[in-house]
C-alpha cells in the first residue's frame, strides 16, 4: 500500500463565505472565514490541503461600486482574491496553531483569447436583484442578466481555464506541507499575447473548473466542492428531488444542471475523476470531514458506477 501523503483540493463556494442574506461587511466575512477554517482544519491535520474559493458575491459588489472608474474585472478578481485569501489563510493559521502554516497566493489562470464564452456571459456575480428591476439594470449598466431563483443577477464571461500560471510555486509550497489558499475566484484570467507576455482579460473564471484543473495538475487524491448545499440532487427544487450519495461520471453525464451554478460543479467533478482522480464530492462546508469520508454529500467516481441515494 502506498505511503504517499494524501492531497486534497477543497473549493469553497462564494456563498459559503458571504451568504445570500448577509450584508457584505468585513466582520461577517471574517466570521465566515473563521468557521470555514474550523471545518477545514481536520483535513489539514491528516494530509496536504489546497484551498480555493469563490468570489462571486464580492467581485460583483466591487464591480458595482467601481463602475464609474472603469476598473477591469481582472483587477477586481485580484483584489477579491487577495482580500478573501488573506482572511481564509489567517484563520487557517489560527485554527492549525504552531507548526503548520497557511499562505494565500495570488494566482493567474490562462484562458484562450478566442474562447466562445466571451460572446455568451453565463457566470453570475454580485447580489440578486428583483426581476422587476431587470429592464432598468440593463439600460443603466448594459449588463447581461440571468435568472437566480425569483430574481436576477449580473452575468459575465467565464472562459475555460487552461493553465495555472503559478503551478510550480504551489507545488513547492505543498511539498513543504504549507496549506495553500490559491486560485481564488477561479484565479485572475489572463491570455498570452503574440509576444508571449500575459495580459488580463475582462472575465471571471469559474472557480470549480479552475479547482479541477489545479487538482489534476497537482495529482490530488480528492476534490471537494463545498458550498451551502448539502448534496447533488436529481430534480433539485421539486417535490420529487432526491440526493445522490454516490454516482459514476458516465451516469452523471446523462443529467442536466443549471448553467453558471451547479453545471460547472458537475463538469469539474467529472473532469477530475475522468482524469484519474480517486473521487470528487459536493457537500456542505460545515460537514467537510464527513464529505471527505463519504458520510455526507455526494461522491462522484469514474465510470458507470451504479447510483446510490441518501434516504
């Protein structure tokens, strides 16, 4: 049996760090980061841990506040990655105590300049607005809006991640048992110019897809997508909804999920296990160790494994 230290990549959902019903106050986000660190500390004590996080609520609010000065989205991505990464890394340091360190790393993620996603924005950011405000928001800001429950949210381009620019630095830190907080908000989207230099682009990379790419590049054993939803459901939001306990990637491919929310999570999990990862899982942040152990959430494995359901 291999004695290689287990490596787990955990992606924290943006709504797990700033809930939909919360004001975007720093004290609330710090409290949520502290709760996240408490949930993740047991995972760090039993193996190597890499943490990514969403930034949808934060980057949307920042974009709204800075609309007048024209600050591009890649710069706002960097600002939110630094802010959230600082809070999460500091709280992880506090939770882990002496002898183990956490560090936040600004991470660039290369995308293709000709990605079709630039023409079809699907990634929701910012707050939920009343549907009755949609026409005025489009007229005032020129936004693309998509449905979110009973309301609407701004949608921006979300090109597919192709390469983690700082991968060698992340590998070095992980090899020295540092808990790395990186690729926040999917990372800072950049393209490679004809002269070989990198340049930021107006987009938000999906953090689950970036986390899957990172997990595969690190040869991680497991990928956990932790959010405010307890599991992956067939028929979510309906009276007939059922939560999967385990499902194979091939079987999962037959189902359809909401674009911009659950669909990228499912795609990220399938890409990870189809690329050789042992398993991926979706579940609640406050049950992180239970999700890792398969006692909560939904586990996704490679192939056509029969579906198992929570009863």
